[in-house]
């Protein structure tokens, strides 16, 4: 078991996904600069260790809503998209500021399900990532919320980050969440719930355990994380779900410490990303 953790030290291409609730203050919904700064600093350190790094960050809608003083979450698509348009550039401006402080180049990549569905756009996006790695840039990815409608939306960035991991040929995906990892039951409700350190193969037993968490800000619950784990591990990507409470958890995972739930990769022959789009 520890051997699997040791192997995480040698990963070369790492995708980190962070959700809206992890980068905003719970009380106000405003950006949590301290956390964002720490996140960027750790990613820059991974880059300095010679790894390729991708950040998949949510937060466009939450940050945009805050910017225009919209108190409640809206279900009106155009309002969400307008908030995303406002929030995405505010979010990128903040990331850009921190990345440049650590002397790194950030690159914004916005994707929709269409990007994955059609060969032309898929190849274009893959080539862009490839070129960004060559240039030493750190791609910061989000869904292109302003053009995505319900039919074409990924639905959540957990799945998006898994698809991106498969697309770029990553060897590790770190999904940061507001929970420590996978439990046998919802630990907020059932005190007997046991923590699972490692998942060799995702099956119905695990899917049954993944009850939806009640995050007020993001969209992905534990079921979405398991769906992401299936996409990633089938593509040959190891995945760790860990708690974003302390952002240092990223360094601990990449130093081989036993934190979070590790889902082991088992590459499926003839893996086709389009089979996972629904
Ligand atoms: N793309 C959405 C945003 O940036 C978030 C999706 C999600 O929370 O998973 O606001």
C-alpha cells in the first residue's frame, strides 16, 4: 500500500482540481486570497521540481455573482453565464497576479463538451496543451460557461478535470474537496462511517457509498467524484481525493504521504474519451 503512495512522488504530469467552495470564503463568498496564493505557490513548486502542471479551477460563477452583488445562487442560465463572464476574468486576473509573482506563466483554457465530442476540436485542444507544456506554461482550465448550455455542459468540474487528465495524458489527478476522501457512508450523518485509503477498482459497492455531499457553492458531490475517478483511472491516471482545508495536502500527496483516498489507475484497452461524455 505504502509503495503505491511512494510512486506518487515520481508523477510527471499532474492535474489539480479545486472547487468554488475551496477558493472562496464561506461567510461572504469573496475570493480567499491566502488560499489561492498558497495553491499557486505549491503548483509553482511542483513546476520547479520539473513536473508539468494543470490547474482546473471552478469559481467563475461564484466570483461573478459576488462581483455584481447577487446574494443568492440563480437557476437562470443566462444570469449564470453572465456571472461566469464577469467572474472568470476576475478569477484569472487573480491567478495571473500570483503566478507572475512566482515567475510562472499562466494560460487560460476554456473548454466545453463539444471540444471533447468532435475530433477536430479535441485534437486542437490537445495540441494546444502540448504546446503550452513545451513553453513551460501552467494551463488554468475551466468550463467555457458563457457558451455552454445544459446540453453541452460538463455539469461539474470534477468530470471536466478527469477528461482533461485523460486528454493531456496526465499520470496523477488530485481532486480537492471539502471532504477527506471516500467514506463507507456520509461521515456528516453517520459517525460509524469508515475512511477508505485506497480503491483498487471502482465497482457498485463504492458507488453506493458515494452519497451526495451538501456543498452550497460548487456542483459536484461524491457521486460526481466517483464518476471522475472512473474516467481518470480507466485512462490510466491515478487519482486522489483529498480535503482542501489545508492546501498543503497537495505537497503531502506528491511527497508520497498517505493522505486522501487513492484510486489506482488501470488503463482500459482502446480507451475512447468520447465513451465517457454521456
Ligand atoms: N464552471 C463553474 C464555475 O467556474 C463551476 C462548475 C463546478 O462547480 O464544478 O463557476
